[in-house]
C-alpha cells in the first residue's frame, strides 16, 4: 500500500482487503446485524468475528461485535461464568503473538478471547496496541472505550484513550479525557501539558493556520495546497461517500454511530431515516428504531436523575412522561418486530412486557402464552401471566400461574423466585387461603427474611390461622400487593 505509515510496516500486519473480500465482509456484517436483532447472540458473535478478523481496522465492525457481546452477557461486566479457565490458554497465545509482533494472530486470538469475556482489560489492551501498531486508530478507540467501560477509573486506559482521540482530531473529547486523568490523579504534569497542547492544536486547525501561525490560505496560494481529504472530518468524508454510494447501508450506519457517540440522536435518526428511505433495507429500519429507543432511554435516565436530585411534583411528572414515551415507542417497535419475525419468541416476550407496561393485559397474556414455549423464559412468563390474570380479576388462575412459576424458576434466578413466592403468598392471603399463603411466605422467608414485608405478612397469616382455629370471623387485614412488572 502506498499510504502505509511506518507503524504499518512493523510485524505481521493484516493486509488490506480486496474489493471482493470487502464486499463479502459487508454482506456478512449485514447478516450479523439481522441475527443480532433476533437476539441470537452466540451465532451473531461468530458472524461478527469473521468481520473483525477480516478487516480489523473497521471500527463499525468492532463496535457491533462488542455491542452484541454486551447484550449476550446482559452487560454483567464479567462475561462467561468461570470463563477465566478458558481464557488462560488464549491469553498465553495472545502474549506470544504480541511478542512476535504477529498482529494478524493478535486480532484472531483476541476476538476469540473477547467472546468469553468482552470486558477483559488485558485482552482489550492487547487489541488496542495491535490497532495502534497497524494505524487502526478508530478501531483502537472502540477497544479502549470498552476497557474504560470495564474500569472507568483506570488512569492508564484514560491516557491511551486521550492520545487516540487526539490522533483522530477529536480534540474536545481528548481534552475531556485528559481532565478525567487530572481528576483521578491530581497534579499530573502530563495531563496539564496535554490539555494546553491540544487547545493550541484545536485553535490552529479551527483558524486555518499551520503550526508557525501562517495561514493555510497563503500556503495554498503559494502552491502548497493542503489535501482536501486531510481537512475533512470523518463525518464529512462519510457524507461525501454516501452521495457517491447512496445505496451503501454500511456508510449510513457508520455515520449514524458517530452522531450517537456524540449524543446527537436527532442527526443520527435523520441519517438512518434517509438510509431506510433510500435502501428499503429492514436492518436500516431496525437501526433507526434502536437509536430512537436509545434516545428515549437516555431521556428517561435524565428525568430519573433529576427526580432523585429534586423530588417534587414537576420532576415526577417529567419522569412519568418520559417513562410513558419510552414504553409507547417500545410497544410500537416490538409489535413491528413480532410481525416481521412471528416465530421469534424473544420478541414475543418483549412485546408482552410492553403490553403489560402499557396496561394492555389481555394482549400481554396472548404474547406470554406463546413466549413460554421458550424454556429460558418459561418461569418469568408464568410469573408475568399471573400478574396479568390478577389485573383482570382472574385471581384463582393468577395464583395457579404464580405457583407454576415458583416450580419453574431456578433457584439461581433468586430475584424472580422471590417475586413469585411473594406474589403467591399475598394473593393466597387475599383469597383467605391462609395455609397456602403460609407455605409460600415461609419459603420466601427462608430465602430472604428481609424481602419486602414478609415478616409482617407471616405474623398476619399466623393470626388468621389462629382465628380460624378459634372460630373468629374477624376480617382479614389488607396486605400490600406486589408491584407489577412496570415497577420492578
């Protein structure tokens, strides 16, 4: 390659993909997007791995690969259970490849390691170093940000991230990252110097000057023209490419991701709306929906933060409005996805949850009854069905579903097990079936005596049983009902 940097000549560097291979990788990536949208995360991880290894400098591929893994592990920040046992040989192979400067194998081995634990900072650091050596700075930034997600207070990772942001010309973000270094390590001389240097570089570029203070316009007039490509930002270049290739969905997705990273959701939505209008590709519509949901979730998080900081009627109303807007949009999105993928039980479960949140209980029941065929979600479906039946006044049916949920939910899923036990105990108490209420409340107390008001509930059940034995007709005391799915 004529444009190789000195770093790209060191070690075993991945070759530039041929046009045919790049086209195949793009098709592979789009297929991965569709698989990931169906929540088939394991298969999507394998598909994305081919893209990441085939073109390791493509930041869009790396971002999709890591995002899918975060969803696979429910963002638990530790990856696969006992994953360190499988990671050990991979990390040994990774160290060997780094020592040999075999960057091709670093990317291959690193991708396999991240499928076990995408938050492993050692693996992420190795991949970011390989990207640095190969000149893949945009992909490097994605790995570094994932490492910071795993450990936000890692000063060295903040430094690396700041330097990479500066390499990409993202001076404001680089300065903000150096300020974070200063917060974590006060009086850091490198950080204060870097902030000052970046401020100067930002001024020079914004004003159209070179490092000597000479106007670039004068340099250009003298015949030393600056390359237009160098002067353009990544977003500018993508917009130009989109004009040349209006049906290239990958370009739209990458541009939208850049806006999302800057929290400019309005521009990101405009980009993907245009992409769907031009390409009519379903994955473009799904990406647009994902961005819309992300914006609404951020708005709800902001409203929740404001309410917690200043709880009053105004902030509460703002939180409720943000909640309802998100739930309504989620309902629309999952209803559409169930129509497109009627056999996807994950989508049916999510649609059931949204119907329940929007108090459309009969519609929710239909979706949960179909979704419970998925053994991974059967217990939670039974629990949610019980809540819905209770809301429409089918109390005996609700109690049966709560009790079925207790049997179905694994002890490893302690939180949902406790929810099912509490719901069954309270409903049995309301139905004056005090022995069943005692059975479920006692099982809950054995798991977690501090759960809600289970101690008080047991006392009340004991009084009712004693009253039954003595023939008392005293009315049952009201007990707090468990909150619905929307309050958990």
